[in-house]
């Protein structure tokens, strides 16, 4: 696999990570599929969702693969009255990433990142490496350091 921008950022920060590659099923980009491919429980696979707040604009939320984003909670912790998912057509233009390969690390622009607090209970979690078919395995603390994520309970 060619080194992604996200991997170069982790290297610059001297953050240890492992890349786990997997076979992409274009018809199933779900975290459940990714978990089965990389041999990890879906609770340790963190998907990155792109959201827009009514006051503070675009932000990213990283939640467990089997969880659902609690938009009301995210609005409160991000200082917005309301947040909504960004339309899929906008994701690549905003982040530089395509669906199934969206990482909180190395987006086109630095957006605030909110990480679900459940990540802290794991030694290692997986997040997209910035391309479909590859996940970074790293510690939650290193992810927080890489993106200066704010940690809150944002999924249910």
C-alpha cells in the first residue's frame, strides 16, 4: 500500500501504528464488514463521520462501528444548537476522502474531532488510514494526540 497523507502525519509525530489491510467490498463499506476483515470486534473499529454544526461549521465524529451518532449530544459538546450529517456528495470536497476511507487524520482542512469516550477502554483501536482497504491500529491516546480530539460520549 502506498503511504497515505494520514500515515505521513503519524510518522512526523513519531506515533506508532500498524496498518491492517483488507479486501474492500464496494457493496458493503460498513464497519461490521471491516471488523470481520481485520479480525477485530466492531466496537474497536471507529468510523469517522463528517457533520456540520449550525454555529461552528464542519467537524468530525469518531464513533464505534456498531454505534449510532447521537446528534443532540454532539451538538451540545461541540457548542452548536444543532448538527446534521454532511451530505455524502460533500464529504470528498470537504475532507479529500471518499466514503469508506475517511480518516480524522490528514483531512484537506483541520476540523475539530470528537472521539467517543468508549475508545478509552481499549488498548488499541482501528480507524481509517485514509483509503478504502486499510485501517490504522493505534492507541486511543495517540489518536487523541494526532488530532487533538475532544473526548465525549457521542454515540449510543
